[in-house]
């Protein structure tokens, strides 16, 4: 399989995940602002999940832009990441529909942690396939931001035992960390010019 085919497949799966998430949101039957306001937990859980999926899509794109080769291990590591991402609509819906109850919010965090671990495995598998001197390996370095994210997820999941909102704010803090553009890869790869 070529790198391009793997990216196209991943893009398609991620697009479907986003589509499922938005289709899971049911519009109110009443034509009032109050009807929308009662959906606030569903809306904010959707927004956070959309941001996370967008972050993964963006990071995935940059990561594969920084490598030349894929192998069977990379294919399976990529499928592992897509598996956990595909559970996002389920945990998002459950958390939102239960108004951030303890177990749904905890499971949501567990899924975020599993996605982050799967992404780290994919990253390490790509580095192994492309070498320690590859652009990706040089860009990632010690990956303090990635390891910090994993730690925040674990702490946030534990915090749901005190109160689910503590977990939610911890998860959101990881999203904020990654919303700040990570320029490590872009700095090492020349900007491509669009073909007209």
C-alpha cells in the first residue's frame, strides 16, 4: 500500500466519524431558543469531540507528510488509531445525553487516552519504518507535548471520581494545548506550492 492510499483511507474514515457525530445530534421539535438551550450538554460534547477529531486529522496529515515509507506495521498501527477514533461518536453521545454523568465522562476520557496512546504508537511505528534520522524523528524529538497530554488524560480520568466536570475541563485543556499549532514538522518540510 502506498502512503497516499493510507492517507486517503484515513481521511475517509475521519470524515465519516465527523458525519456520524453530527447526525447523532437530534434537533428539537419546538421552535424556541429554550429548546436549543436544553441541548447544551450535547452541543458542548460535540464541539469538544469535533475539535479532537480535527486535531487528529491535522496531526495525521502532518505526520504522514514527514515520512517516505509505510509498511505492514504502520498499516496496523494506523488501523488501531482509527478504531479508537471511530468510538468517538458513541462516547460523545453518551456523555452529552447523560449531562456529563460520572461513568460516561470517565469513558469519554478513557477513549481520548486510548486515541492518544494509539497515535503515539503510530508515530513510533512510522519513525521505526523511516529511521531515527527521518524528518519525522527529528521533528518529534522527545515529544514533551505528547507525553504531557497522556499524563493530563490520566489525571483527568482520575478527577472524574471527584466530579465529572473536573475530568471534562482536563480533557478540554489538552485540546487547548493542541489547538496551538505544532510547527515542529512544518519547520523541517518546505512549504508545498499548490499546482494550478
